């Protein structure tokens, strides 16, 4: 306690209990519980302000309000029953209270005491999100954990000149909750013996390589920190920034804009984003495409159009929105005059990175189908109905999303060019998207098309399963059957090579 006297003496004298840390609050709360002092009899405050430590700050997690907009009076609490003896609080609740104590809400100490008091009264649902206080407690814990996570992720250390002496690295951050102590522990374990300082508006911590020193506010803003490391950091950031992989929506989800002001790279990111949009993306993609193996289909000069809607190179395609989220466009690969063309759906995660169709798990299965059917995959032209990877983020993974009909249609432009150049006798449509694309209609179903080849716009169309569908089948038996269907379809495609359109397939 920062003021003179024990918690109960102060409370009896009608004085506020001034606490600054969780340890102080815990000591006071324990004494009050032992003496059965209900929450409405206690006034809590901070030694700095006389009120709560952060009473000036807006509450990040609102206290519950009644219909008149006021917090419920303490007298709303059920009448208490005396609970003599030392309180026994479970570890899980204590951990939640300790986390919630870092949340900057004006009434945090009073609220925590109300929670612990209710628990001691036998109201154990006070810990549950279904309870009004429990919901607020859980929200406070969540807000604090989020802030810890953000501080780990967004803090940027700048190196100081060696002759300036320790600390070697300094960082400025404006946390929204009081998470500096736990964040300091994180960096002690990460940075070993090197010395550093983290400054915030409220306090600073200095690690000298062996001991952590807590100090008050030392600097007022990030400009006060020495900036020698900044140029180095910006150079590094520019060099790792890959415009071809820029996904602005995901980036903003990961680093909300209010964080940018204290990130050194925040100053250059808007510029780099606009550069990327203007053309740096193309440069990144040309490199990747240039390294690709296989045939590139040349586009005749008369086909090259200046307008965006008629891109002369696949990599410049903006005919739908998918280009924005993909690393690069993935064109087809294979012999220029292949007799069979495989058409898949769209590049997957691995294909998007490699710039080649069917090189991931689905491609491996396709290889096995070819082997089993006795067909050399290298004689087949392999492509996709849609040339850009469509995906959605799931944690750190990019999950495939089925392309929309309008995206399939936008990509006909490229498939037509491939068909014009390769002129395959047989197209093997792998799955429903490919089928819709090659038949130019959404009114077709895989079920009706498998095993029933049709002659359409100058090509035989053989429909079969998509290899990813086979890979996802739940049972080994179903997988075996579907695999065999794919093998049979490829054999059928081979048979059709010598057949005239009017000759019905065997
Ligand atoms: N799935 C497809 O449809 N195409 C690929 O290239 C890879 C996976």
C-alpha cells in the first residue's frame, strides 16, 4: 500500500486504498476478504492521481451499464454471507485477475475486488463469460493478451552507436494497456545478453544484459530516441518487401494502421504500395516467369492491345480481380502441339509460388494417373481454367477458394489462346470448374459428364475428377475407385485421338 495504514484501517477511516501494482492490490484484497469487507464499502485509487492510475485514459473495456447508462451500484450485489478465514482463490481465477489488472480501465481495482468478493461468496460463475462481470473480466484479459501480442510483433529496436554506450538497442512503443513488464520478459528471453531499453509514455525498462531496471518515463516520443539504426532497418525492409506478394487487405489486417506511426517502415510503406500498384509488381513477376521451364505461348503483335482489358501478356492480366492476391499468373506448360490438353481449375498454393501448373500434391497424383494409364505426362499440355490463385487466409495458410463463374469467364481469353496455339484433339477437363470453362456454360454437372465424352467446338471433351478431390476422399476404397476413374478417362482420351468426331466413342 502506498498510503499509511493497512487496508482495513484505511477503509474504516473512509480513506481510499491507493494501490499501484497487482501485488499491492492482492495484499489489500486478501486483508479485506479476511475481514469480510464488501466491495461497496471500499474506495480504491492510485497513489499518483488519488483516483485510479489511468483515470484520464478512455476505458478500453467498458464497465457494464444499466438502462440509464450508469454502472450498477454496488448495492445491486446480493447480500453477502460472512466467509471467515483466509480466502482460497483458484489459480485460474488468480491468473485472470492478474492479466485483467493490466487493462487500463478507470475502475480496475474496484472491479477486480468485486469479482474476487463474489467468488468468495460462492458465486463461481463470476469467472464465466455468461456472467455479466465474468464477460467483462474475460474481455479485459483478451484485450491485455492482444496488446502483449501486438507489442511483441510491432516493437522495433534501433541500434545506437557503440561509442554511445549501453543500451545497444532502444525502442519506443505506446501500449494501450500496462503490459510492459511481461513484454520485457519476452525480450529478455529473445535477446540474450545484449543491452536494450524499451521506452513508453508511462515507464521505461532497461535491460543491461543481466538485470532489468524499471524507470519512470524517460522520453516523450519516438523522436527522442536515437535513430542511427533506422536507416539500416529501412534498407532491410525495402529489400525484403516483395511487391509481387503484396496483399494490402491482409497486410492491414495484420498491422492495423494506428500501429504504423511508430514503425519506422510506416513512413515508406504507403510509397512502396503505390509503386507496387504502378508496376513494381510486374518486375517481380517477370523475373519469376523468366525462370520458368516449359513452353511460353507467344502472343502475336496484332493481339497485343494497349487497354487493360486486353493484356498482351498473361502476367499483365487485369481482366478480373484475382491478380491482386496472387504471386504471379500461372500459364500452361507442355508441348506446343500436344494432342491432349489437361485443364485443371486454378493454380494452388505451390503452383502460385513456383509459377507452374500442377507441381503440388494434385500434380503428383496426376503423374500417378498418367503412369497407370501408360501415358507420358510430358506429351500432354497442362493448364488451368483460371490462371491466378484464388485463396483466403486461414492462420498462416492460404486456403484455396473456388473461382466464381465471372472469373472463369474472364480467363476464357487465355484458355482460348492456348487452344488456338496447341489445337489439342482431346481436352481432359479435371473437375467441375474445368468442365464449365471448356463447355462455356455453368449448366453442366460432373456426374453427367464423367464417362460421356462430347465433341465440342472442334475438340473431344473428356471429363474426369479433379486430382485434389481424389486426394480429399475419406476412405481408401473411394480414393482407389476415383483414381481408377481418372485412369480410365485418360485411356479414353488416348482412344479418342484416332477417332473422327462422328464416330461414337467405344
Ligand atoms: N489444382 C489445379 O486445378 N491446378 C493446379 O495447377 C494445381 C492444383
